[in-house]
């Protein structure tokens, strides 16, 4: 079966998703699952009154089935008690949508998990901030481990200091976070190259709101929750290995230069 | 559903009606086996050899014997790389490919690695260009083969083929070039570009599917990977599909006549599309080289949205189009091409590949320009990643 061969019901929910949006208030809890790196990120907002889900909204980044399952779960959960809502399974969502392609059953059928997460957060009184526009707050910086290959490529793609920005002209540059000067450096680099990635192990950028706005307006690509673990290449840097701290997975990123200010 | 707007020419092209017409007699009255010695067999043999001659001219091969018919580009790539590596192992054990090769080349290289060969991959820049000096860096004393594509099938970047050919020839290394993405729109010349092995596909020049060609320069020795009755100089056994071969030759003939005009027309259409999309959609980007790219290819990415959602929405508008998103692949991995140019996974997920062709009109492109900004806006409203 093709991965995009969807039922009529899935397509209908994809085209006209129900309950899109966010909710606010003391009686609202958020559930979040997925990771944009994997192509799916889902947020479910529930507003609870007398143990009943009075209102529910969602925001989803993902493929057709990710959007359809989010939409469907909001319909299934609305008006249910928290206990009833906890009983809704991934299979229920898929069944209500007249089935999902087998390959999508796992990866894009996360809506039930997001709902359960929201209920859990509500019961534990946990306030989860939405992904968008969250005020900066410090979070635990993961223990750093030794980065493999730094010495081998020193001056051949790895830089701790930088003299002339021209050295980076038209190169793909990865700047590793180290306070506000590193953000300023990343922004400055966009004058000489179209590809600057700024990577931080944190969940979000810590900086003055002025600098954050400047970063957002710039052409710098920001990568959060990423940790540099290895620099690879033959004679010069060809790529790096990144540890995705959220998913606890590793992946390769092709760059020409790494700056660790 | 009415007629769709087809913008996925890299995946499949319609067979030209003139090609179908040329093929038809070879299914019925001219049906014989080219290996047969009777008069009917001679008719088939003549058709086969005339076609071989036309294909040879198409890529400026000096001798039609250098043209080997296969079942398609994938088989041609297998025959070129596995066939050459196995036959020439005593010369060396090392093969070079680029990070941006077609998936078949990557998997063939993996197969050879499992069988004791060593493979180096040349990195590309952000535009997807393989730099000749980087190829030079990977060459070792035991390098026997370099396989680098003519142009990239996904992001459309054209490679410095002549320079790579020069380097390979100088070092006595055989150069294989997968020309499938470029054939029919860029004039190919195996002599000028010093190419030793070249892969072609019939469908990519509006010929029938299920047929490919491997050009094998005189003097380059291969081991066959399909063993049988010894057709195609023993390099590719199996009764030749004369109808398809005649069809491909006809397709090559048509393409040669129209290439100049088509290239100009599609380049204008492509630049018009790119300009409009990048202007009308915020946070949209072009993947691949801005200028040095295939005339029929425009590859975009859009922040905060996922490619399959885009594809489905465009499907609702009657537009057939492709994405590099993992959600549409068999492995759920994002395109290795997009990763090799340095994109992050989430960026690769939000890509859209427009490939135009012979029947693409200005109206088709105008429709895309009209609907795409609205679709992107709608999907961004749903996305927790957008502001």
C-alpha cells in the first residue's frame, strides 16, 4: 500500500481539520509529542471543567495522517471525562478514520499519546509552555562529553577563534552556542554566506529579547537541543555528527566549517 | 476528476505518440527475434542496429558497438559499477562516488563494500555541486572507478562533468556517469567529456519504460551481471526488446531536434516560477544551484510545514507534484540528497520538487503560482512551529 493512500475520512479531516488552535487559562493543560526532526510535532490543548474535557484544540506539524489524527482525537475527546479520554487508543483513532496506511500507524498516529500527555500534565498540575514564543527560562544544560575530531581538523574546518570572516565565504558554517557573542557572530556570518546554522544544546535561545528578534529576522538557521559529538572528514571537515537531545538519537549534518567560540 | 496538471516529469514521462507509432509494427508484423537467421530475423536485426546507431549519435559515441541495451537505468548502473569492479579487481579495490548520487548508486556501492571493496564519497557544497578538487582529494593509488552523475535528479544541480572526466582520464581511472536526469535536455558528448561508462534511460527522453542503455567505451572491460545467450556482446544476455529499442531511438531523434528550443523555453518557465514563488511565499527557499541547474527543475523548501501535507493539498487542486519528505518514502528517511547539501531533517521534510517537461505550459505554472501561497499559508496556520 502506498504511504499516501488515505481513506476518504482521513482526507476529509486533512482538508477541514476540526478544532485548530490553542487555549489559554488556569484550567488548560498541554500535551506534546513528536519531534520536527522526524517530521511530526503535535500539541493538544485541553480545557477541563468538573473532570470533563470542555474544550480541546490542536496544532500539528506533520504529514496528512498526522493532521487528520489530531483533528479526529479532538472530536473523540471533547465532552468526555478524563478517565474516558484516557481510554482512547491509537487504534480507536485509526478505526474512526477508516484506517491508516500500515507505515503510518506508528509514526503519524501520535494524537492519542498527545491527549494522554495533556491529561497527565493536567492531573499533575504541570504547566507546559507552548513551543511558540516562550519566555526564556534556564533549563538544565546536559553534561558535555568530549567532541571527537576537534584537534585533527583544527584550522581545517574547525575554529575556536576567527580572524577574517572572508575565510567563511559561501561555506556552510555551524556555530556552536556560547552566550550572546556567539549569536552575534552567527548573524554577522550571514554577510558572507547564505548558510549559517546556530546550534545550542538548550531547548531555546537564551538572549536579550532584542538579540533574539535580530536572530529571528536573520538568515541564521537555529537548531535547538543539538549537541556536537564528532567532526568527520578526510583532510578537511565534511560533516559533523549531532546528538539530538530530545530524541536521544544521532544524525549527520553536512557542513564545511565548525566554529566553537 | 478532470485532467491534472502534471509537474513530476523526473519521476515519469509520457511516451511521445510518434514514438508509440514507430514501435507498433514491432509488436505484430515485425515480431521476430534478432538472433534468428531467417528473413524475419534479419528485419529485427536491422531495426536493432539502426537504433543502436541513432543512440550512439545521440551521445556522440564513435562506435555503435559501445551501446549496450539493458532493462533500465538501474540495471545500467549495476552493470557499470559491479561489472567494472569485479572485472578489474586486480587493478585496485577502491571506488569513488559522490554523496549526491542516485539511490541506486549508493546501494550498489554498499553492496560492493559488503563484498570487500572500499568506497569513498565526495562531499558536495550547499548547492549540491561536486567540486573537482574534492574528487582529486579522494583518489588513491588503488582507485579504479569514479561514478559521478551528470546532474542531480532531485535538486537539478549540473555537475562539472568534463573536469571530472579530465581528472579521471589523467589518472587512468574509469569514469562512470549516470546521465539520466540530464539526458534529452543537456547535449551529452562522451568524447568531449571523457566519459568511459554512461547510463541512459529510455523513458527520460519520452521513450518507453523498461529500457535503458549503458555506453561502454571501447577498451573498457566489464563482467556481465546477467548471464545467458550472449546478446549485446555478451554483456547483457536476453532477447532484445526490439519494439522498445526502436521507440527509444525515435525518442532520441525527436529530442535531438527540439532540445535547443525546449531548453530555452523551460529555462524561462523555470526562472519565472522560481522568482514568483520566492517573492510570494515568505520563508521559502530554492534548493540546488540558482543558475547551474537543469532547465526543467525547480526545488523548493518551506519552513514550518511538511512536504506530504503540501503534496496532498496540491493533489486537491489537481496538481501532481513530488516532495523529498520522508513521509512519502519507503524508509521514512528524508532524501539523502537534501541531507548531503547540509539541510536539517526538518528542512528536508518541507520540500517540493517541480519538474516540468514537453507538455508543461505557462498556464500550468501560473496555476501553481496561484494556489501554492494559499496552501502554504493554510498549513502554517496549523503548524506549532510557525509564529
